[in-house]
C-alpha cells in the first residue's frame, strides 16, 4: 500500500524546482549561457609579482655587496635582457602602480618598465628576499651546487631557519603578507606590478594556497605571477608565466 506513495514522492522530488529564478524552458526564446573570462571583482586588487632578472654570478671568496644583512648583487647582462623583454610585454597592461624591494636587482629589473610607463616605483622594504644568515651574500648558490648536507636538510624540513641565522618561515610570510596587504589597501580596483624575489613568491603562494612550504619554489627570473585580493582573501590566478622569455612551455 505504501509503494505508490513512495513512487509519487520520488517523482515529486525529481521535478525541477525553479523557485524565483527564470530557469524554466521558454517556448519563445532559447537562452544561451556562454563561458566567460574572469573579470576582476569590484574593489579587488590585482598584483603582478615579477621575479627580478638574473643577477651576477657568485664567485667563492668574493661575496656580494651587502645591504644590511642581505646580499645585494646587480643584474647580470642576461638579467637586463630579461628585464627588457618583460617591460615590452607589460608596457601595454593597464598598470596603476609599480613596487620594488629595497634590493637593487628588483629596481634594475623594473627600470625599463618604469621608463615605458612614465612611473616611479615605490620601494617596499618588506618585499625583500628571505634573509639567509650565514649563507647570505651568494653563498647559498655554492652550497646548493655542492649538495651541502644542510642544504638537503633545508628542503627535507622545508624551513629557511635550518640555515644558521636565517629568517624563519613565519617571519618571512608575516612581513610579505603585511606588505601585500598595505599595497592592496592602497590600490582597490587597480592593477599593481611588484618586482620581488623567488623566496618571496614561494612564501606568498604557499601561504595563500595553504600548500606546504617550498611548494612554489623555483620561479624563473623575470617570470610573472598574478595574485588577487578580493573581500580580504588572496587567490592565485597565474604562476611563473614566462611566455615573454621562451617560445615553448618547456625550456632547458
């Protein structure tokens, strides 16, 4: 006796419910809903995080010049070429403001873009590279090439402060996110480009995507990464875009 009732109830549940939405089929109009490209929401801030161009090589026994407690190498000739290619690509974007870190390789990288746009970059000290303690001044490159045991441990533990005197992950993320927050607060409804460092990009992206530390390591020199802050939340839109530097997705 209950089976017809159950069948009726199931049929009722299967009926489409339109409520107040105009989703019902129309006899007079065929509605079409195409996929659309993403558009920045009102009040949101887009930030293009550009890693600086390739810097000068480290020579053992000849550490980089220091700015405070951090190495401050200049761009290598290749880095200047990368900066010019990046500037050519971004010059046609509707960029409202430029930011650089306090380290000169970011300032040299954005010099061609700033000239094309007629802008003066703002220095944001908290977007500087991770402080590497005893391994700063370029030494980390040699230790990485030599597979130093402490370098291997750094990647196993995914912590910068494995290096004696280095900045902790928490310190790095704290200052970088604070800096990006200030930039977003100052530029609602705008597009900003910031020239930063590989360690900064890696820390920011791991934080906003809730990934494990170092998940976004290895961004290429002069690559473009895009993040957006909307309603207080950061989202990742693009990572390590190098189409202005290489013709292929994979490059040697």
